[in-house]
């Protein structure tokens, strides 16, 4: 496996792994808030709200990961 391929796998694993670690608990918290605390009962509103919030979190998370790996790559050149 080439050095470039290893770097890509490491970055991909990091993005997917942090996604699992962040998104699962976030989903549980948001479901609890929307269903139990706010007493929402419209599935479409709950699903749309959670999708919007999780999309924002995912974009931010992946941007931070890409920035980290990009900076690391520039340091090693």
C-alpha cells in the first residue's frame, strides 16, 4: 500500500470513526429532547430537524478533520 493510500485510509477512518462517536450520542440526545422534553409528535418535523442539525455538525466535523490533515500534510513536505 502506498504512502498516499495509507494517508487517505487514515483520514477516512478518522472521519467515519468520529462520525460514529459524535452522531450516535447526538441523535439520542436530540430524540430525547424533541420527544420527551419538547413533546413533539410529528415524525416529519423531528426527522427534518435532526437531519438539519446533524448535517451542520457533520459539515463542521469533517471540515476540522480535513483542516487537520491538510496542515499535517503541509508540515511534512
